C-alpha cells in the first residue's frame, strides 16, 4: 500500500505546469502542443526512472533513475536562475552521444548532420519572421501616423506619401499637397484655411492620438502585461540565465506587435527600436520549440535569443553589423564564437527580408538614411566634443529623472492607474506637439529632416537660406549662405522642440505601453546638433577669416554640414543614455553610409560615455534592472571591498543550522517534511549530520518530481522508505519497505570554495560560470551556502542600497 502521509502540497503536476514557456504555440496555422511531458527536458542522459521489475528471488528491483528520463527533472521554476554549468554539460553529453551514434549507421549520420544544420535553419526562420514583422510594423505605423492628419480618397490604406505618388496634379513646390489627400478639416467642413479649419485639424489630431494610446494600453493590460516598456532590461536579465515565463511567449509577441504600432502612431515620445529587439526575441523563443535541442536546453536557447537581439537591431536601424555588435556589447551574457556567426547570418537574413518589403519606398532599410558630400575638418572636433559633453550630461540627467519618476510610479497611487496615466501623457503630448511642426511630425521624420544635407531640390524650412547673387553651385551641394527669416524661425521652433522632447520623454519611458528609447534620445541629440551646426555655419560664413576657419574655409565654399552635427549629436545623446560605444558608432555609420565620419562619431560617443560615467555609473537599462530587482550580476561593476566568503554565506551566526540531507539516513517522510518546512531551491547532501562531509547537491524541484514519480511507478515506496544517494545500497533489514535510490539526480561535483576565499574572487566565479549557488567548506566540512541572491544583496549593502530590493530567487 502506498502512503502519502506528510507529503508537502507541492506536487509534480503543479510543478510541471510551469515547465515550458508556452503550453500551446501556434505556428503557421498548425497547433503544436508543448504541454506534454516530452517538452520537459531530462536533467541528464543518465537520469531516468525504471518501472517496476522483479529482480532475483522476486525482490522488487530498486528504482535506479538510470533507465529512462523522469519528466520534469532538470527543468526550472518561474523566476529562478538556470544552472549554466549543468546545461552546458547536458549539451556536451548530447553531442557526444550523437557523434558516437553517427559512426554506427548511415541514418544516424544523417541525423547528426541535420542536428548540426538545425541551428542555421533556426536562424534563417528567425531572420525571416522578424524581418517580415518589422516591415509590417513600419508600414502600419507610417499609415496610422498620417491618419491623424487626413485620409487618402484613392484608398484609405494609403499614407500621405503613397497617396500623392501617382497624382499628376502635384507640383514640385507643393509636393505634399495633392487632390487625393484630404485633411480632416477639408473632409468635415470643406476647406483647409482659417482658424476653424486649424481647430478642426487640431481636435482630430488629439482625438486620434488618444484613441491609439487607449487601445495600446488596454490591449497590454488585458492580454499581455509583459508587452509594455522597452523589453531590453528584461531580455538582458533572461540572457543572464533568469527565467520569466511568458515574457517571450506568443501572446506577448502578438500584443507587442499590435500595440507598438498604436503607441508609435499616437505621437508619444517613444520609438519602436527597443521593442523590436523584444519582438525578435519572442520570434526566436517561439521558433525554438520546433527544435528539440533548443527546446530542452535553456543555455542553448539563450544563444538563439542573443542572435535574435542582433536581428532586432538589424531591422530597427537597417544595421546588421551594428546589431551583432549591439548584442555582444549591450545585452548578451554568454556569447561564444558560434553565436557570433549565427547572429551575423540571422541579421543578414532579416535585413534582406526588410529590404525586399521596402517599407519606406526609398530602397533603404530606414527612414532617415542620408549621404553627406563634404568632408569634416580637424577644427570641427571641438564642437563635436562639446556635443559629446552635452550628450553625457543629458544621459545622466535623463536616467536620474526617469528612475525617480518610475520609482514614484511603483511606490505611489500613480501606478494603480496605468490607463489614466497613458491618456493624460498622450493628451499633454498631442496638445503641445501640434502647434510646432517639428514635434507634430513623427520622431523618425524629424530625425530624417535634421540629418538632411541641404541641396538644390530641398524645400524644407531648415534649408530656406537667403539667396546670394554671386552663388556658385557644385553638383547638388550648396555653399554656406546667410540664414533667412525662415531659418531663424525654424531654429526657435527646434529650440522649443528640444525642451519639449527632453521633458516629455522622462515621463513617457516606462509607461504601460511598448516604448523604445533609441529614437527619442537620438531626436534630442539631433536637434541640439542641428542648432549647433547652423550656428557654426553662420559663424564660418560671417567670420571665415578667424583663426579656426583659416586655411580650409574660404568664401563661397561649403565648409560646415549642419546635418553631420545632427548625426553626431544623436549618437552622443544615445550613447549618454545607454552607454553604448562600438556598436553605436557602427550603427550610425551604417545609417549614413559614410565611413569618413567615424572619427567624429567616435570622439562624441567616447566623450559622452566618459561624462555620463562621471555623473553616474549605470546606463538606463542597468538602472531599470536594479529598480525592478532582477537578479542580474553586472559584469562592468567593480568589487573593491575586502570581505570573505564566510562573511556572506548563510547561515549566519544567529541563524538556525543549514538544512541538509544525509546520503543514507533519511526516509521519504523526513525529506518531504524538510521540503514542506523550507522554501530553499536545493539542499546539500552530506555523509551524516555529525560529520557534515559534503557528498553533493540536489535541487528541490528534482526531489519533489522524483519522489512523486517513484510513488506512482515503483511498487512498495511508502513514507518510511529509506532514500539513498550512495553508489551502492547497503543490505536492508527484513520486512522493511524497498528503498529509493536518487543518486542520479544529485550533482556529484557542486562548486565549492573555502570559507577564507575573497569575495571578489567569488563574485567573478558567479559572473563567469553563471552559477546559481556555491557551497562553502572548511577542511572538507560543509559550513554554508552562497546563492546569487546573497551576492546581489551583499553588493547592494556595499553600495548603501536596500538589500531587500532584490525581489526574486
């Protein structure tokens, strides 16, 4: 008879329910069920459970856990950290087994080749899917942004530009006006001039913005709470080994894709570039379920997610090489050489897919692709460095202000009304943005306008300089000219737009809608850069005989390119906020197609990082990780205090003794009672309570699942059955219930340090090996345990922060 007396409420069924990121994943019309036991990876190829078999003399054979896998053993619960060492060991064992089998038959060789090729096939699928989704998002956002101002009579699905392409009545001077495109005032009251028409257009602009924002926040709140925000802080945490179930699931992907279009179209000060990284990672995670080796191994899955992050930046900026470097520099925790090659391939496929869709109709991958024709000069490095200083100061200010606002949102009643907050911020943004043409247009169009190098065919207000009679044209480039009234008006509007963008972005980033930070940060820098560029241009025109301009700026020459200053300013501000360096410079020169501007970009980006680091060590993503309490060990953070492992380990002197399991002296009932009375993720296994000599380490989840499985499948297992972690089972007294052998689920080589190991070494070990826990010994005797959470709490205490802010196990 099988007894369940004293067994804890944690059952195999409840644990198994969280075993995979998706219970049901729909791909290409087919419904794939991953809730079966096959989706839950075995801990190791040696771990298994034998069904009841009769041994010699009819004595029941011991359950050895070596015959077949136990469903659920080796998987992880939600909000837990994976064991990188164990996952890599599993993958090495799998590779070894495939290599050995491939020598035995042709079919096994074919399977080995397909296994090796599966990673590249997965990268192809991720690139295709992410590229297609990015193209759809770009086209939809462009159309819905224009919908706030009017509609196309030829077909409501055309945006303003596409509507006027085929019109024969459009003149070059009034290229934005065509009979097929009607503003809301023209449609509703019949004309587009005068105060009433202006008020009508203003009202419709605000109404559409509020509608889009309301739909975005409502969908996020109702269907996928994880779809809000940028997603990059959480992806960094997931790539470091943390598990957040559902964050990269199908519902999050679907809702984030829809609400990203709505949020961008509402006119809020946010971008789609950061959320596109989240979208690409969702694609990678869902497609991992098609391949067993990625579905059943969390470390392998994170290699795919690293490549998917590169794909996200590739389609966001049209910068495949910059995307790979972004993944390597900014988000990835573990980035082997194989992942570098696959990231490069996936980014290439995604960029090719987006180029094939051609969402902007300009044969480019981004809306603000520009080409500059004039070289830069050495004297211009001074204003470029000033832009870097501005970017660093802006970055540090933004991070502090935004974190303070987000903390206020989390700790006050403001956080209880996310829909109201989004609607209020949208209303304020729309009301203040409409009167200024530079804030009314989408942020991507604004950056495109600011990056633009004024040519003969430009009719922009920024390029409407005063005419000079003795001007000499050279190709499509124009020499420096005096600023006209239109240019001065544009400068005032840009100065107001700069103040507006700086303030409104602080409260917008972090709301319960998808919100990226790349484009708003670039817009702030581009405005500042354009203002400085025009100032330098006028200085060179009126004072070309000054020392700084002598020798390279003669009268009638095109000396200063204001668009270049805008580009450098954009890179400086984005670098100040995110602390990106190499990847940012590569992204920016891929945007412009000009290799000769690398030095100005490098100078501004490096200056920006130095200034921002002097004012605050954390980038925006690290600050949000800390604010949310995610267990992320920052590789850039230095450990300078002289503490030892014994100072950080648990139990402390005032704590109860460490909970351990003995290798051969505890019954099923005693182990179940230990599990029920504690909430630890695992238990050290020792020789005996007296000796405390370490044998191994066993995870709580594996214990629960193995005991439950043994009760169901092995005859005679009762509460009084003895549990053995030894290699050989000693003889049992007559009439005693059959023992349970669980050596197969025990880690025989847990990582240990001595009690006098310096904590800076322990922290390095946790960072570089991705450990969950480390046991502390003295002369071979177990003294205590250090977990990743203990490390993070210790680092928080050293930095004078609240150690209880580390929320998760």
